C-alpha cells in the first residue's frame, strides 16, 4: 500500500494547482469580406511570389537578402537567446543534482571540546551527491515556463515578420530602382532630342530665320531636361546604396535584369479576413506576447503561497582517504522546508499589479495588430485596383500628348503657330512620361504590399531559403 500512496503524494506535490488565469483567445470581430472584391484572385499565397516578376536578377537579390541581411541575422540570434531562456526557466521544474568533493587538514584545541588540554590534528575527506527540488505546488515555475515558451514563440514570429518585411523591401527596392532607371532614360532621351533641336535653332537664329525669343524658349526647354538628369542619377545612387545595405553588403552598384516595362505583374493572392490571424506573423507574435503576459500574472500571484523545497545528500566522509568509500563512512541526509511571505511591504502586490497591467497592454495590442492587418490588406487592394485604372488612363494620355507634340511641331514648322505651343506640348509629354513610369512602380509596389499584408505560406518558402543558403 505504501507505493501507491507515495506515488499519489509525489503526483500531488509535483503537479499541484496553478494560480492565475488560464489563457483564452479574445474574440475577434473579423469582417466577412474585404472592402474591394477582386474577381481575378488566385491561390498564390503559398508560392514564392517574387518569382512571378520573371526577373532572375530579382530572384538572386531576394535570395542574397535572406542569407546576408543583418536585421534577419539579429532576429535569428534573438530566437536563440529566448530558446536559452526557456531552457533555464523550464529546468527549475526538475530536481537539481550536483556532486562535490572536499579535502582538508584541521587542527583543533581539545579543550574547546572536552575541557582537557592538548591539541589534535587530523585530515577530513568527503565526497557526496546533493539534490534540491522546489515543489511547484502553486504553479509559479510552470507559469514562468509557460511565459518563457510564449516569449520564445513570439521571437520566432518576430523573425518571420522580419523575413516578410525583408522580401517585400528587397523586391520593392529593386522595382523602385528600375523605375528610376527608366525615368533617367526618359530624361536623357528628352535632353538629347532637345539638344539636337537647340542646335538647329541656333543655326536658324544665326541665319536670321527665328528670333532670340524663340531661341531662348528652345534653350530653356533643353536646360529643363538637363536639370532632371542629376536628380535621377542621385536618386539611383542612393537607392543602390540602400538596397546594398538591405542585402547585407557595403554600399555599391546593384546588378540589373529586366526593365520595368518588361517585368510581369504578379497575380492577386486569395484569402479571407478570418485567415489573417494565422497567416500574418505580427498577429501571431502579438498573441504569443498576450499568452506570456497572461502567464506572468499566475507567476506573480504564486508568490503569496508557501514555497516547499526538498533537499537530500548522500556520500562518504572520513579522516582517511583510503577509507573514504568504506561502508562505515557513508553519510546521508534528507529534509524539507517551507517558506512563506508574511510581510513584504507590498512587493508581491506590486508585482501582481504590474503583471496585470502588462497583460492589459498585450490584450489591447492583439486586436490592434489584427485591425492594422485588415487595414493594410484593404489599402493594398484599393491601391493596386485604382492604380491600374490610373495607369491605363495615363497610357492613353501619353499617346495623346505624343500626337499633340508631333502636331504642334509640324504646325510650328509650317508657320501656323508659335513655338510656345510646341514648348507646352513637349513639356506636358515629358511630365506625363515620367508620371506614367512612376505609376508603374506604384502598381508593382501595391502588389508587393498586398502579399506582405496577406501573409501566407510564402514566408515558409523564404525561411527555407535562409536555412539552405538561398536555395529552395
């Protein structure tokens, strides 16, 4: 009968109860659908969406970023840190066993012990195993372990969030670079055409065919185009520097692949609002932080209750090293202790209050992260849809302005209008061409933002690339 009783007692002491609230996921008010209903959505959330651009150079840059980006390496090291914290917190659930060996030589005045005169000198040797175990009767250690585990998972979700942001930033930075390249190309081509026109106008002015006013107007148009070239060159260099650091390299040039006109537009990923809770790492991170904060309340409240500790020792002690491990030299000891706070001047109450306040902060942060996720998806959907319409209109505008510029120059050459009409037409065409290219970049960025906002299995694909040296 003793063994079943002992086993039951051990289970009671080891298991006990846990004070503090158990975690329950807060209710989420998720909309049934997105504000904008896209008809051409496809199940692309689990694929490497950046490969849909059709540019091998972009694929290589994303792979390089996933290998070398310093923020991602920092986030990975932070996961290892929290894994270590979880390990040493969880270790307190188990008995701590140690071993020791002592050797000493002592001199004692016999009169101190027996009252008689004389002195004695002897050796003392001991070897023992010792064990200590705090019985987690009220769940303090288990709550701390629960919190440490949630913090570990939150750090991993934060790392996934870095991956999500990194892929989007690498792809977006490259698209922006190709947009700037195209704008510089337009500026240089325009400057070249206007320079050739200016050379002709100088010859006409010298021949007395045109006035100084017309020559000055033509020169101002030429100088306007020249002035835009350094602006784009500066922006390109700065974009390359920023992208280089994002890739984990020193600032420098970035290789190019397809032009912005040659890049393919990725499809629109499918997904419901309710799926966002499991697809976005920032939302999962917010929930893990809430779980950790909730567990800390129990850990703080458990300090009000008694702490029960068991200790034990078994070993050998002798005055002679040769007899140390004889059976007559055995020593053992076991015992237990109970400690309980009586007066702490509000220390425990303060810890409980702080833990409850921390839990409230995490409780508000969780739905905020969800609402932010809903907003980002809706914003990206509206952005890519309306930008697509804007881009189509701007394309028609560029075609119309090209015809206007050709017609205005023809009318001027035939003496039907002044050069001001040509000036207005070509300036409008130049600005429209730049705006069209900028809108192309905005549309690509809107799709990138949509994939980032939707989350999904593509993060797992990207994560494998970090672990496999950039190869899937």
